[in-house]
């Protein structure tokens, strides 16, 4: 069974069709690439899967369970986490607080979160993550005071913090310097080898082609191609979507 | 930093305990009123400052506590019983008013809560058989524990002080739990908060209900302080006064309500000497404070703490750490 299955998903904003009848599935342990020109609906697809937007039609299944109607916090509790193309952090919290925030709702009930004070387990994980991502030096800085690249890494760390089953990365490399891109690619491959499942939206073709074994292409809200990097590379429809005729 | 805080708390405790012994009646009343307002400001700071949900109904919630005490104590219910009833009613109505907060935000939420305060006022004025209508309720007794009576102004001041300590401690406890962090996450980035699993419904309702419950405590203590209440004490004006305390003190800062409650309650009194000008001077002071200290009076506090600590420990900011890329390269 697929881990994540998207069936005939459509999203309209008034008369504009942002997604139409998109279907795709994500297998456990996979590293799936999602590409397409600007405005092709990639982020809208992520938003519909994670409950940030409610799809107009269609279904999202996670491990066979229909999660289409869940709100974002419900999707999080199922084990799906994500990053954002436009970085979304808690600016007035420190790096460590941002990470702890990303994991605190994972376990327990509303009232146990008021009563239970011990946070050593989460803190250990957060400290390991800042070390892993090279953010140790800034772990007590406010997120607002980080450089762009550091914020991007923190966003990534927050997605990892709850130990999710699927991680949706929305342009993790955009605006990041080449050295850090290399580091991020290594991190993603590393984590994928450990069993984490990824879906990555990325404009950097070189990165996508080397990172992903399977790629889905969206254009104007529709899925126009799916296949291995080599197949996508040679697909005339994809060239057409990107460069037009 | 920690040392300064402990010192501050100790000095504050000594002043709060000993000062009333030398205060005359009116000043003692002002000190008690400041403590009551502090409790109310702490509640609103939790709802507005931490969770970012504006409420202009705080005086309405306060009235639940005040009227519960004023109505139940003459029936033989102990003061604390009346207080608990008032707090529970305020908590439950806080939950109810929290629901619109799930749908509307910012000034729309301000309008909803403003409307609620007006409705509460109208009910208090027109439900004469229960509330005494616009004549209000007079002769509200102060609490007594068997032979111990908190009848004198001084004794009642200490009684209020006891509740203030409880409120401050419990608010500190809540705000330093995962709840406090979740409240802040909603204020800072609601969408991101929901994506990291924060149930906006649960936390917004709780932020409203707990803030309102504190207003209930404040209201219950307020009624016997004046020994007389009428609906005019719980109008929108008073809600705005609490809003001013929280904003002027420093939104979302634990120290904020302390500074805000003291300044908003006592500054007009200090300016009374200027006769007819005092409202103008007070308003000007508010405008200037907001212009030069948009984060509230805590900015002065922060500035003082920075001065003190810098002198003792050298520069407060450590040198900038290396970029993470460089760190990764070095590995």
C-alpha cells in the first residue's frame, strides 16, 4: 500500500483552477521529486495535503486513511510534516524553542501538556538536530535574527523534529548558497537512507535529477508527466511546459 | 539576570508587605485597587499578549465575579464560594466567547467582544430582580474565616495580596508550560502553529477562558473593596482601561501587567494636583509612551537590566557565531 495517495485532487480559487484532477502516490521510503513551472500548483498541492487549504474535490489518503478533511494539526498528528517556500518560523522564539515547539504537540493530551514539565527527551533531540544542521552556534538566538540560509535550515529542522513519516519539502534549496545546498542534499539523502520518506519541490534541476529516483511534473494545475529522471529529461511535454512554443 | 530577578521579587515583597502599615486610608484603597487591576491585567495579557486574541469584554467578565460575590455572600455563601462561582461563570462564558475567535481575528474580534461587553452591561442594568438594576448592590461584606475578619481596609489589602500572589504564581506556571509556548506560537504565526500540531481551537478557547477566569477573580475581589457595585463599573470604558494597562506595560511580557497596572491606576492620581488638566496630561503621557516605547514600559525595565548586567559582565552580546555552512565545511 502506498504511504501517501492523492486521488483526483482539484482546487479552485473562485474561477481559477489551481489543481485539476491530480493523482499521485508516494511509496514508503521514497524520495519523490515534484517539479513544474511557476504557478503550476506544486505548493497548492502541498497545502491541500497538509490541511492548510481544503481541496475542492478529490481525496488524500495516508496509510489508507482518508485525511482530506483534517485540519493542519490533525495532519501533523498522523505523521506528515513540511517546510515552506516562504519561510515560516516563530520569529520571537529562539532556535531551540522553535524546534521544541515543532515537537511538543506530538504526544500526550491537552492537559498533560500543561501538567508534564519534563522536556529532556525533546531537548536532547533538538540539541542533536542543531548539531546535525550546524546551528549549534546560534541555538539561543531568536529565529528572526538568523541569516536566510540558517532560517531555511531551521525550517527543515522543525520538519524533522516530530520524527514524521513523510516530509514535504517546499523548495528547500531556493536562495541558499551552493555550499549549503550541498549540505542539504547530503542531509536529505542521509535521512532517506535512514527510512524517512520525502516529497521535494525543487527548481534546481541538477539537484532534483540527482536526488530523486522518481519525478512528477505539474503544469497549469495538471500532472503532465511522471517517471525516472531520464524519462522526464527526454519527455517533450515537459520541455514544452517549461519553455513553451 | 536571575540574581536581579530574585532581588526584585524580594524588594517587591517587602514593600508590598510593609508599605500598607504606614499608608492612610485613601492610599491604602489605591494600593488594593492596583492589585485588583494587576490580576485583571494578567488575565488580559494571557489572552491578548501571549495568545494574540484581542478581548474588549474584560470588564464584562470581571462583573461575573463581582456580582457572584455580591449576590451569594448575603445568602450565607462564604466569600471564597462566591468567588469560585464567579470564576467558573467567567471561565465558561470565556469559552463561549472563544468560539467567535476561531472564525474572526483582530478588529473583527474586537467588535465581537465589544458587543459582548455591551450585552453584559445591559443585562446587569435590566435584570433588576437579580442585580438591582442601575442602583446596583451595596453593603457587600468582606470575607471572614471564622473569627478572622478581613473587615478593615488594611486586613482586606492583605487578603487581596494573598490572591494576587496566587494569580501571579499560577499565571507564571501556565505561561512557562507547553501551553504558554503554544499560545505564543499562535500569536507569532498561526498557520505555522497549526502545521506543527497546535490545535487552534483548543488553545484559543483556553486562552480566552483562562484570561476571563482571572477577570472573574479580580471582579470578586473588587466588589467588597468598594462594598458597592453597579453596572456602570463594568462598561466598555473599563475594558479599554485594561487594554491600555496591558499594551502600555508590554504585550506578551510577564512583567508588563505589573508596570501597566501601576501606571494606569496611579498616574492619574499623581496628576490630580494639576486639577482640570490631569486627563490631558495623562493622555499625552500615553501617546508619548506609545511613540517612544512601542513595546511598552518593559523597555525601561529591559534597559535598566542591560545597564546593570553589562557593567558587571562586560559586553552583553557574544561575538557573532560562524555561518553554519562554514561549520559544515570544517567537518
